[in-house]
C-alpha cells in the first residue's frame, strides 16, 4: 500500500514494485481514512511519503496494537537499520505487519529508496536544465507546440511535460525531444 | 569568526515561540549560531529527520523523546535533552453538541463536575446503543494524550474502552471537529483558540486545570550529537533561554511573529487570545487567566527536571505503552540537567537539585539555588472527588481559580 501526494512518484514506485513481483493493493494521495483502508486491504507493507501530515495516525496504529486486528508493527530488525535509515533519508517511511517475510520487506524498501532518490534527482534535473541554453530551447519549442496544438497556457504546457517526465521516469529534456519528434513524424505522414 | 550551522526542526505551534524569538531578536546570532529553522508536518517525520541526521535538534514532545530512547518506534537511537521549551499550552476543546450535552448534565462548573457529566453522557450514549465519543490527541506518547487520559480517569472512564482515542495532526484538529469527524480534542495552542473563536468548538478545560504548570516540549538532540557538539549545544541552550526570557517579558509583541504565513498563518489576535482574556472556557464561558497557558522561562521552565522525566515514564507505564526500567537510568540519560547547568552558570539562578518535589503547591514556592533561590510554580494535579467528600467542599482546586 502506497501513500504519496505526488501521483507521478507513486506511479513510478508502483511500476517498479510490480516489476519485482510485488502486488500494490492501493495507492492513496492523502492519508485521510488511512486506518479504514489499512484494515480493509490488510497490507504487509505500507510505504508513506515521510512528509505526509497524517503519518502520525499510522504511527499510532503501529503503537496501539490492541486497537487493530492486524497490527502494523514497525520494522525493528537490527540488521535492517541501515536500510531504514537510507529509506528515511530518501524521504520514505515504512510500516510492516508483524508476520511479514523480512527478505521481502527488504526488497520492497530497496526499491522504494531507489525510486524516491531517482524522483528527487529528476526534480533536481528539472531545475538545472534551465541553465543550459540548448536544452532550454528544446523544452521551449516543445512547450510552444503543446500550447498551440492544445490551446493551453505556458504554465500548463510545462506542467504536462513535467508530469510526463515524472511518470515515465525520463528527464524533462528527453520528454521534450519525444514531443518534437512525434510531432515531426505526424507531419511527415 | 565562523558561525556554527545548526538545523532545528519544529511543529508550527505557539510553544515554538522561543525559536522564532531567538532568530528574530538575534539571540542565535549573538551566540555565533547560524540556525536554519525547519517546519515539520508530523511528529514522526520530526523524530525521523533527527534520528537520521537531517536535523541537529528538534522541539519535540517530551514523552516522544523518552519513548524513542526506549526503542519504541523507528530507529533505535537514544535521544537526550538539556532544555525544556516551556510549561503549559494545551487545552481540551469539544464540539458544540458535546458541550451542550455536558452543560445540561453538569451540576457545577468545576473540572470534576464536568467529568461527572461526561461519565453520565457516555453511559447514556452506551445505554442507547450509540457509538463511543471520538477524541483526538496529537500522538500516543504526548502530554496531550496523558492529560486527556487523566481527565477521563477522573470522570471514572476507561480511556481505552469507554471512548475512542484517535491521532490527528495539530493543524487539522479544528477542521475535523467542524466536520463532525471527532467530538473533541486535546491539543496545543493556537488550535483551541481558533476552534473557540470560529465557533467550531468550546474550550472545556485548560491543560493547567488537569496538571498545573505541566511539562510539554523539550529540545531534543541525539546522544551522539550532544557528545560531539558540546560547545554548539551549550550556545544553543543559552540562546534559547535568553529568547524564552524575552518571550515571557514581551509576550504579546513576540506572539505577533507567529502570525506570519511562514509560521502559523493564523491571525495574531487568535494566537494572543489566551493571554488577552479572549479565550472563554468551561461551562460558564469565563475567560481563562493568562497563567493557565504558556510559561516560557519563569518557574525554571527551561530546566530539564529529572522528576519530569520520571513522571512521564510513569504515565507511559500507567497506560501500558511500555515497560520502563526501574533504576532511573532512562531519566538520567535523557534529561541532562548537568549540561543545562554548565551552559547557564553565571546567567541565571540555577536549582541545586535535579528533582523537584511536586504536586503539593497551590501557590508559587521557593527552592534553594545558586547563586540565589529559584521560584517554582503551583504544581497540583486534578484529582477525582471521592464519595466521602461533599461536592463543593472538595480540597481540589476548582473552576478557573
């Protein structure tokens, strides 16, 4: 179960987990009603964006074991502490049901940590391409094309490119090139 | 001189005022500190960022520091504190519907009268097959949770059976109350004042009416950081103590700082309400006296009393949250009164003892200190009126006195 208010990141993570053979039961953009969703879905692992304000509610489910039929005990394996620290540094917190296979949990945490880092790097890349005039020109052309074809504002065009970058896991510059290549292809047919 | 960089996390609440004052009035800079203040949106993320070294220090719920050091939750990394952020600041607020129900049943205005009314109301609801009342606190290991649980016990109720206790972030309490998701909450300011002044709820009793001059937040650091950053830590304690003294002396102007959108984004008159007789409380709607709310430095509010640590560990044990070793090591390792004394020697009067004999004082009282005596505040705790005691002649403090 994933709780993340950034759908592109949740999508990246869900795809990566599915590729590894895990099953994503449910994706939530906010932790509202989290308790009920946890009880209904009975997940082995809940991955939560570290900054979700409702995280304390989940934390209390993990602590107040008598209140929940399926307690989400926090991951407390000494050997796995480094993994937990890496995940938290990347910005993802992990809650695990008491009887879940530790090896599977480790795999899930590794995937989540890697994807959160990747997302963070992508966001940073987004900031830095602005400094490269050639890259900025490509992104500018892709934006102009979208604005013209879809009759949207510059801001919305940029958002659309960014959303595509996040959900495909590709840099913004490459997404912009795809848009231009695709438009050229359509024109040539 | 190269300034030392320190990252401090906090939850935006009125009790984070000393941090704002230390930055704006230059107390951090005067100690050679370059402080980066970082807001957090959950207690869990504040704790985790401190544990993994993304923060150097944090204004943390005192029981959370103890719980984390006992290995309850997240990474097993012991925390320590040499500074308490202040006293009081919490209150219990209930929905208009629950308020009217209690007023109809109460035989008088005291916290005990309200407790008896709550008992009757809960029994009536249960008898009619209704759902239990839902009451929110900010975290299982928090003074808010223990204060609310204490009052429910005074009401003769079992907090784990007779009501449903849930956890919500402080900033969302008022909205959930307005939407009817919860029947009441115990939270820090300004959220009780915001609920009262916007009509979302009625402030039923101040935290002071449950525990007078209660401990609340502490400045938490990891034990490793305290050991490797002694000088910076001491500078931080001095800056925060000076800021806390400033906050007490210039309270109303200082609170203005918190109204900024980057801090609480709540109007200044709401934040100031408990100190300007604008927060009406209890069944009679009398304004609370200012001393029911925050004390930032007076009454040795910043001293890390080991007796406070032991008292809170006792609450954790009382509510079966954990087993606490009985040898007193946890309190001594978590509350470093020695570091506070080292850092503040020469600046202020310091108590000679690490513990204060509490729970008996109805008025301010003195303890021996160095160089001069230190003053402490009233420290009684609300008690149930036993069957033998006539209502009205109870020895317990009543109402808004």
